[in-house]
C-alpha cells in the first residue's frame, strides 16, 4: 500500500504532520525527496483543507444546537 493510499485512513493530526514534512522536504530535501513531496503535496493540501472545513462545520452545528431557542414575545 502506497502512502497516497494510506492518507484517507490517517487522523487529522497525522495528515497535518505529513503535510508539514512534505513542505519541508520540497524546500530542503534532495532531488528524490523533492520529487516525492511534489507528487503528494496537492493531495495533502486538498485533504487537509477539506478536513478543516468539515471540522469547522461540525463545530458550528454543535454551537447552533447548544444555543437556547428564542421564544417569540
């Protein structure tokens, strides 16, 4: 199983950590590391952004559910 296949099963923290490492390797790695980072970065950035959006939506829904209902006067 390749790393790309494992990404959907990773936790949010693992995805962010991998994204951080890929960005670092793209800047300071050797040619092989830079090529591998360039291959995986677009997918990681998309997944990280989607997961962040999902977390924010879930938090917003939780806050909305916790608010007391307004009573018409």
